[in-house]
C-alpha cells in the first residue's frame, strides 16, 4: 500500500481526533485544539506547505461532518524551521498551551529523535511520520507512527528492483542522517537476502549543492539500478539533474520523496516525464534601430537586414574664409566694388 505525504498528513489529522484523546480536553473549551509542528521556513518549507494543506483539508471534512464530540477541531501551527533545535522550540511552545490535547509531529526521523524526550515528559499523544524503525522501540508510549518504517520500504524497493525490473547490480545513495542511514541499511540488508549485495553504498550530507562526486561514484560502479533515500526534496532535485548531465541513465527506485521530485525528469521514466508546455515560447524581440539626429542612418549591428534607405549626406556649414589650398576667387566682371577681392588677397598673403 502506498501513501503520499498529503494522505499521510490527512490521516494524522483524523487519527488524532480519536475519543481517547478528547477525554483530556477541558470541558469549557469551545474547540478541540491540535498542535502541529511543521516546517514553514527552511529547506523543507515547500513540503511543509503540503503538510499544512493536507491537515486543513482533513479537519475541514471532520468539522463539516459535525466535529468531534459536538465540537469543532482547530489546528495550531508552529514553525519547526526544518531543524532539530527548531522543532524542540516549536513543540515546547505548543506544549505550554494546556488546551492542546494532541500533536502532529515531524515526518523526519532526526527531528522526532530530538523532540522525543519532551514528548515523554509531557504525556500527550504525538503522531509522527519518521520512518527510522527504532523510533517505536525506544519505550516512548506517546509516539504513534502513521507511516511504514524503513525496514518495510527497504524490502519493497529491493523486491521491485530485483524481481520486477530484473536488476542485480545496485548502487545505494542515502543521506547520512537518521532517516537516510536507517533506510540505506534496510535496503542493503534486503538486497543481501535476495542474493544481490549492493556494489556501492554511498552517503551524502544534507543540503549539498553539488552531487558530482556522488554521481561519478555511481557511474564508475557499473551499477544497473539505483536505490536512494533522500531527506530533502531540493537535494534530490539537484542530484536528479546531475545524473542526467553526467549521462547516468539507469533505472531509479527511491524512497517516497523521489516520486514527486525526481521521476518526472529522469530519462528512464518516459511515462512520468514532464510534458512540454503548450504555451509557445516568445520570440526574441528585434532591437530598435538607432539613428543619428541630422545625420546618416546607422542600423544596429544585431539587425538581420541592413537598412535600404539612402544615406543622407552630412550637411557642411559654409565657410566665409577661403581655403588655403585654393586660389582666391576672381571678382566678377560686373562687381561695382573691389573690397571683397582685396580682403581675400590680404587673407592669402
């Protein structure tokens, strides 16, 4: 069974309104409040917007149907800033509000690990989406996972690549945080059980701006299929683009964030490629022709065709004094005065 992040968030919002949670709400409260720690800022802000939309859609459906125990459900959001200290601060702000009866936590395993001690101290249910298998084996009775863990996804990825695609030489690329490490380990273990150990197990640091060394390692390994566990969608987008640029065109089977980010732009997934836009691309505008005032026409060098208009000669101002290279003009026969010729002769001398 497959879950998108939006469906997961909607499931959290519905699940948290269970009656055993509502029993702790204050009787005088007009609404039932649920706290939500979500990335409003930081590298996961786009995903955080999807999560907020999913939760709001789910609560709107619940409220339209009459709410829970006759009360409307209200969502209180705090920004976790896509960091571990950020989610600890966000959760502490929400936990300080006594009328909040439950919480929607992070889908990132590292953040869940960071907030887990405070969750245990508060003693209220927190719904999480972190996929590190150890999260639900820490003895914390207030963490409830609403998403398959990495031991499951690793088996599914390995089974699909080996038995459906028929690929045997695997390259595994994963982040070095809790999510990526656990996911990469689960995938490698599943491949070993199928008798196809990975030829490459490559980690990377989150928020890397250049994945060229990682892509070259994949290319040089001789792998015929790629399996990945990426934490952030922006990292995955850079990695996908550089795969194409460096000519790595092997099939790619990845963790959930691969579906909306990478599959549309990988050449080996023609069914998921982005369709060309129906909007025509605007043609470059022809530069305006620049002309000199009271002078010849000067066409721009970038014009395709030169101007066919005749060039007007530059008008020369008439000079009253005789040019030194010419003889002074002879006086006309009918001239009544000889002052002009005399002046010109004096000038030449």
